[in-house]
C-alpha cells in the first residue's frame, strides 16, 4: 500500500501538480503499476496524463531509464492495454532524452528499439477503442513512438520508415476508424522532415507499400 499522503484522484483533480517530497522512484513505480490497469480512468486519465507531464517537465529525470526499461518489457505482456501504453511511455522518455541530452544513454534507446520493432508489426489486436478498456490504439501509439525513436536514433530513420510501412500493410480484419491512418502519416512525415536523409533512405519504404 502507498505510504504517501496524496491520492491519484486528488492529483488529477488539482491539475497534476507533482507530489512534493515524494521520491521520484516511488512516483514512477506507482505510475508504472497503474499503466497496466484495465481501467482507462486509472491508466489513461491519471497515470499516463501524469507521466507525460512530469517526464516532459523533467520531474522524473532520475528514473527515466527505469521507466523506459519497464515500458520496453511490456511489449510481450499478456494484456493488450499494457502492450499499447508502453510505446506512449517510450515516446515521452525519448522526447525528454532529445530535449535534455544526457538524461538517457543512447544504449538504452537502442535497447528499447529492439522489443519495440519486434512488437509493432506483429501486434494482432489493432482496435482503436474498446468500450471497457478505453483507448488501445496499438497502431497510433506505435507510430508516435516510431517518430520519437527517429529523433533519438537518427541512424534508424530508414528502418523506422519501413517499419511504419510494414505496419500499414500488415494483414488485419480491423479497419482504421480511429484516425490510425492520420497518426501513421504524421509519424512518417515527422521522420521524413529530420534533415539528412538521402533520396534512397527517404523513398525506400515505398517499396513495401508497392
């Protein structure tokens, strides 16, 4: 049981101020536990909203690598919501690493890249929304992470474009109805806008689509 004096519902109601005096390690442990919850209010409205804000603000810099490791381990989790919120956490961690160099070693980003790419094209549950679990959005969340990986690991950009193309063309009986196509397009656009791609690197992924 938590030993601190705040509740997550009160944090949310107050607009997500960081709980002062609480160790970042304890905050990150609780957030990580909540991010697998089947309850979208706990997972999305509270944990993910708090994590995204506090990671971006630098409040969790001391535990960024741990947060990333925990998220990367979840790509093989048996529950769909755990798998699909992992890339969102990695997106936040990688964005912070790019904004504040030195907060995450490049080796960590490379370590996370391997399970992410293995998961993204093979995830079979691509539903956008579930009436009890809320947003799942494997395709959209993975696209966001792909764009973040391209910023953190620019040498991987051509691979990431191809990864998005393989996800886009993977056989599925689910029709993109929750803006998954737009999120994929935005990710591909963001990767293409990073300077330094050769013509071959920038267009090679179209072979997959063709």
